[in-house]
C-alpha cells in the first residue's frame, strides 16, 4: 500500500545505514577489495572441492586398515547457513546475491577461518517451505530430486515411471540420543522410547570430525559445509540409553541413489526433544549428500594418483551439479553494484532543489490559488542555485513509499476521500527518483 507523495523516507540516510552493516556489506564497486572479511577468498567450487576430496583420500588412506571392504571415513556435504561470529551472531556471513570482486562476479567464498579470521558458525538445515517445495514430490514427478540425479525422460516416456526406474528410494526411521561426553551417541532403530520394547537393541558410536570446508554461497538460499569424519561403533548391545543424554532426535529419512552417481541424497525430518521435557520439542529439516561407500572405497583403493585426481574431479562435478539443483543459485547482481556517484555535484544539488520546489508546491495544495511554483531551471535551459538551496535540497524521498498492508489498514483504504491509496507489489530495496 502506498501513499502518494506523503509517506517519505530519506534515501541518503538509508544508503548510509546499509553501508554501516558489517556482515551484510558486499564488495565495494570497481577494483577495490571487499569490506566484509568473509568475502576475501572468492573460489570456484569445481576447483576447490576436488582438492578437498583428494586431501580427504590421503587422510583416509592413513586410517584405512589393509584389506578392509568398508571405508573408515565418510565424506558428506550439508546445506545450511554460515553465520557471522562478529556482531549479530544470527546474521549470515554475507548479504544475498552474487558479489563483484575486482570487477569479476563471484558466487562462492571460502570461509575456513584462516589468516586470523574467526571461523563462521555453521547451522545446518533448511526451512520447512524449502523442504516442502524441493523434496515433497519424491519420485512421483519431476522435481529437484530427479534433477539432482540428471533424470530426463525422453519424449513419449512416462515421467514418473522413468524417475522410479532410474532413482532408488529407501526409508529410514531411527532414534538418536546425543549429548554424551566425547561426542558419543546411541542409535536405536525405529521410534524408540525406554521401557517400551525390551527386544530392541541400540548401538553406541563415536563420530569424530577430521576436517571441514565451509563455502559461502550468497547467490543461493543456503551455504554448504563439506566434512570428512569417522564413525566408530563401540557397543552394539545397548538396551536403554544411560543417564546423561541431552537430546533425543527422531529422524525420518528418505535416501535416494542412482546407479551412475557417486553420491547419495539424504532428506531428513528431525524431531528433537531435550532432556528437560516435551515443552522444548522442535522440528527441523536437513539435506545432505554423502559419498557412497562403494565410490569412497574405489577412491581409496586406486593406486594411480593421476586417476585418483580424475576421480575426485568427477565426484566434484556430480556434487556441484546436485547442489545447484537442490540449492539453486542466481547470477543476477544487486542494483547497488552498478550505482556510481554523479560526477557533477552542482547538477545533483540543482536536481535536489528542483525536487524541493515541486514538493513545496504540492504541500501548498498543488493547483490551489495559494500555491506558488517557480522552477529553479528556466525555460531557456539556464539554471542557477537559489539562495535557499540548502533548505530546498534538504528533503526526503518524494516518491511513493510502500508499507505492509495489514487488516487494520483496510478501513484507511476504504475511507480515503481523495483516493490517496492504491495497492501494489512491495519490492524490497532502495528507491531512487530520476530527474530529467
């Protein structure tokens, strides 16, 4: 809802406030470097992910027992939000949209906390709306899931039948008790509650993170964290979780695989209850891609280093493709990236004075007899700043400024005598008035 020429806001002060924000500041225009410390290392994920995989292979080979038919490590990529450790901790490390760094568009930035930069906090998970939009179709129709695996039915083929033929879906329901010392956790099959089924056995395991790579993707809804970790089973005959657990997580997971793909896609709904009681129950949604065991074992057992590097590049290409389908990016730069200060300050001041004259005329009633109007720009094109130029140019934005339309605004619209309101789309961003 907008009020014509009455509800105003200073675009100059608003621009200044935006520039004062720390983590949301993008790269400076032109050839300068970024003000945001998390935008100092633009990367190309297709080049950096293979390096992470190859380094993970080296670490895994040091830990792998000879003759083992199961990899001792797991490599996974989770999508979530990288949050700034500075200032407002709930703020993403970068504002949305691709950035221009040294006159080049950058879509990804490495945020590993190197060079005295504090590491960003990673919060895994996605919103429920994205969970529903991206994953609820499953294999019943074309969706982000089928696109992630590159399934494209040929003309005349049944879409759902082709997707179900090429992609395999499995369901998993398990209960995880966590919060024990040493990153230990106890996992029970199904929806387990102590004392309900004495026949069910859980297992104790310890998960240790060996290395991580954080990549900020400001042009996508979410960032990504790659993790190399080990899971060590310690006891497979747990009857009940011992005292000391802090969270009970019920995981409803759907996993997807395609024969030619090295990665498995896991989509999980997690219901978390703290040890304090059911009043603190929360539901979250997670998406991760895990390197399949057979692919990981093949990478570990490859003796030729050159072939292993090629394999890492192939795995990286598949992962990056999947991420772009599940977590799509945009290459559209913000309008602010193209704004420049006008080189003629007198012309700017003259335009502001002209706006001031127009505003004063409208405030006096427009066409009323008492209203007077005298342009600072003469009909012959000549112009000169008036003596009161400072007061005329010290004005706020003259254009329409939308405000959120709520129930209590309905009466304002219905009873507006001068039809001073109209409904329109509300688009976020800075508003500018162009003077000809």
